[in-house]
């Protein structure tokens, strides 16, 4: 008979065995789990950061995307015969000649609007004009203009819904730098002439020619929806229609085009329903026989594409198909992040999204042929027929996505975890600092001759949160003052002269804030540790919240704030503390030296209510200043 005792099971196995006292078992299991994660919290934080940043880097991978498809069965894109013909192309050419005469005669905005209204009236439509004026400190005074629009009443419906075909006087090339969109405007006029001959429309069609680039259409949309803006004086609209469901903006700046580019980002990170984009893309390819691209980026397989930008790589990698595909997708993602993170619309269509109107811009990529008015007219006609089929607003497809290629996209679940993982790592580190701030190890004195290891005794210490909150509040108030200064006309007129002075003033904030009374003694948590805990927790909360509203901005914050805030810590070496302080000062206010970017952000805030500029001043800069304060506070 074997008298050997059974092997002693591991503590983890003992915890998960059946026990008559279930409550005791549950408490031990919870204690063991907490102890396991607490001991390995540093490794978990590093792992979360590594996975989050790596996930951001592999977003262009084809393995994270999937093919586009249309959810709304009522759309039926490309299922109709189009009637746009060469006679309509000739009409567009005639309108173009008249618009060129207006351009050559330096016609004013009012003269252009009057001409457009007369042309709409000749077609038997109901036309009108609208004058507007914006007051802007970033534009040396006011922005004045005049819009023209007309309404084709639906012959087959109650006129409760409407579709919009629009074009701005300026093209989106160079973000409205002065390139005219004459062929886009003439296309709208020719479409108005063509579409009025058919009685199949179940919705009103509104034709709008906006003055300027974004300002004209913004004034028209505000007036249409009854939105008041303090710095906008606009005439009320004489004519209105029903609720606008969808809109198509036409941008055709060149003589002819080779591809049709899709632009879809709206103000403050809004996106249209993907069904509209997929329908236009499907119609362009199969009805208009025009290749489609994302923005104006031609695919690397296209013969007319520019030479590879990967010349810095070795030749085998530079010409590898997978590397080229990854680079093309990365280029599209970076441009998407550039628009969405800054809250900017990539075209006139982006102004519609704030009113729950799904809209895209079809951009005729300038080239020496082979497409022109004929192909564009067929695409717009078929797209209108598709939009005319809708029985309700678009809702079935995605509103959160990243379009990596014309026919592939990333769902929200494929890209959202990257920023969330970084924010979770910041939250874990902040909570760890919070716990460390509340406890202090005391090492008892050993007796003579007692060589046994001394176990530290942990004692609680107070955490004066209100004092630290006062420091944080003061930095955010400094952010408010910074924003008020930056948006003032006095600063914008003397930007290059005043920017170094403002950066110097921001650099002095970390020395002023610590002067707030703080009880420095043994029974109180160090101020830097408590400030770092609250700073990390607040930054993590901001990133997690913004992730759902504007992923690109959240990703930008995760990259800009993640490691800098995690590494903020006072040093016993004074030169090292000064070096850290200088780095955090440059990180907090160095963006002020991007002069044109600052002016554009203020213009976007004043005219279009894009909240990137106030967000950067009121949230980002104070968070980095708080990290700088952490570095110069006493270590203990």
C-alpha cells in the first residue's frame, strides 16, 4: 500500500476547486486575480502600448479591410438607362463659354449670381439669389458674396423631400486657393436644362451655385435650415423646398479628366452614409465607364499614376506589389486623418453633414482626356435616379469607416481598438499613480542581532486633490486665454512677431502654477505623483470619448500624448529636469509656429464652427503643460 501523501496542488488550482464556503472561495479568487494583475501591471501597460501603436502602424494592411457593398436595396444603382446625350454636352459647352466671359470681364459676385439666376429663369425654373457677409478676424475684415439657386418642383410627389446638386465658384484644388470651377458650374446649369424635361422625379431637385469655396454654401445652408450665426449676415431665402436627404457636389476644374475622385469628410469628423459613396462609385465604373479613386490619389497599378514614392527603399522592396499596395493605402489613410483630425471638410459636401444630409463631392481629376461632360453628365443623372428611389433616409450602411481604396474599407471594429488600447494603458498608469500616492512604505528598525529581512509596513497618506485640481484648472484657464489671444485680429495681423512672445509666456506657466499652496510634508502624497495620476486619467478619458466621435483626432492625441504623459516624472538631476521642461514646452506650444495652419484653424472656427482650434488650446496644450509641471515639482 502506497503511504505517500498526494502532491500539493498549486495555489491557483486550490482556488478553483469546489469549496463548501463559496463566498470565501470567491473572495480568495478575486484577491488572487487582483494580486496577479497588480504585480504585473507595468508589463501589462507596456504590452497595451506596444499593441496599440503597432495596430496604428498596420492600419493600411489589406488584411484589416473588406470589400464595399450596398446595404440599402431600394437604391438599385446603375439599373436605369441614361438619356444624357451629346446635345446636352453642347449646352454645357455654351454655358462654359458664357462663364468664361464673366471671368474675363472680372464680374462681381452679384453680377455672377444675377447671370445664373437669369439662366435658371430661362429654363422655367424658380430661381433666386442670396447675398451674405461673414465677419472674420482671420480674413482682414469681412467675406462677402452672393449665391444663386433654383428649384425643380417634383411632379410626382408631395414635395416633402429634396435632393441637391451643387457646385462652388472656386474648386477644391488647393483648398479654394483661387482655381475656378467653371466646368462644374456649367455642368449644373446643363443638368438643370436636361432634368426639367423628365417627370419621373419623386423629390424636388435644388440646384445651388455657391460663391467662393466653402463660405457661400455655408451661408445658404444656414439660411435654409434657419440657423443663426453671430458673425453672419445673410438674406433669408425667398424659395425653399422640403427636407434635404442627399446631395451631390460637382468639382470639375480641368479641361478633361481621367478619373473621378471621391471626397467625403465633413466638418468636425462627420462622415456620410457609405451607401451613397458606394452607389456613386458603382455608377461611375459601370455606367460612366470612368475609373474611380480615393481623393485624387491614382492607384499604383494605374498606368497614368506618378512614379513610386518609395525610392528610398531597396529595389526589390520598392517594386514589390504588397509594399506598393500598403503605401497606397497608407497615403489614403494619412490624408483621411489629415482632414478628419482637424475637423475640416474635404469639399463643399462636408457642409451638409451637420444637417444630417448625406453628401459627397465627385472630383474630376484633371488630365489630358479621355473623359468630359458626357461621362460626368451620365454619372450624375444615374446617381440622381438612384437617390430618387429612396423611401427613407440612408441608415443601413456604415457611418464610421476608413476608405482605404475605392472598393475596400475598414469597419469601426478594425481600427477603433488601436487608440482605445493606448488610452487604457494611460488609465492603468494613472490609477497606479493614484494608489501609490495614497500609500507610503515605512521600514521598521531591526533589533540588534536580528538579520531577518525587514518587511515594509504600508501606511496611508492624504491626497489633497483640491490643490491639484486647482493647478489643473489654472492650466486650462491659461488655455482659454491662449485661445482668445490667438483668435484675435491683433495677433493674426502680427502673427510672426507675437508668436515667440506667446510661446515664452506659455513656458512660464509651469513656474507660476506650482506656487499654489500645497502641504508638502511626510503624511501627504507628493504633488507630482497626484498631478500625474489625474493628468493621465483625464487624458485617457478624453481620448476614449473622442475615439467614437472622431477617431482620427483620438489617434493623433494618442500618439502626441501617450508616451509624453506616461514618461513625465521629476528628476533628481536639475539639468535633466530643465531639459524635460524645455521639451514639454515645445510640445505644448510649438504648433504656434505653424503660421498658416493656425490662421486656417481660426478661420474654420469663426466661419464654419470647426472646434479643432479651441479644442487644441483648451485641452491639448493644458494637458502637456501639466506634464511639464510634473517634471519641475519636488520629487518627494
